């Protein structure tokens, strides 16, 4: 019989690993109810609930990065005066628009 402990330092690690072979979701998120087979997956998921989210007050856009929100507000709702001929995306700066148009046209 193969040594069951092979590769596991702790009994708890072996037990957690054994859950992966079962058709069960033993670890449940207390905030949203998602289920995970592995405690490490639940821990990684839990970080989602700690993120700060920036929401645009003028549309449904949202992001975790403040700079992205500032850029969004300038280009979508601010003084963006340059637009892409291909897709219509707006730009505040001419050079940004020219660069985008070159990529958009391929």
C-alpha cells in the first residue's frame, strides 16, 4: 500500500487534500455563500470582499483602481474632444487618439 502521508507535512494538509477527491464543497464563504473544496481557495476568494470599488456616478462603470476611474471620467464624461473614426471611443488628448486609431485600424 502506498504511503498516504507522502508529500504532506501536516495531517490537516492531507485532510484538506482529500476533500479535493470528494464531490463536496466543505468551505463556505460567510459573506456571499460561495462554496469551495479547498480552504486556500476560500481564503483567496475572501479578499474580494475587502476590495475598494470606485463607481462612476454617471454610468455603470466600476473599477478597483482609482486612476482608471479618473481616466474613465475624463474620457467618457469630461472634456474628451477627440474620437476614433473606427469605434467612436473618445480621447482627451490628440496623440492618445491617433495611437488608438492606428491600433483599431490594424
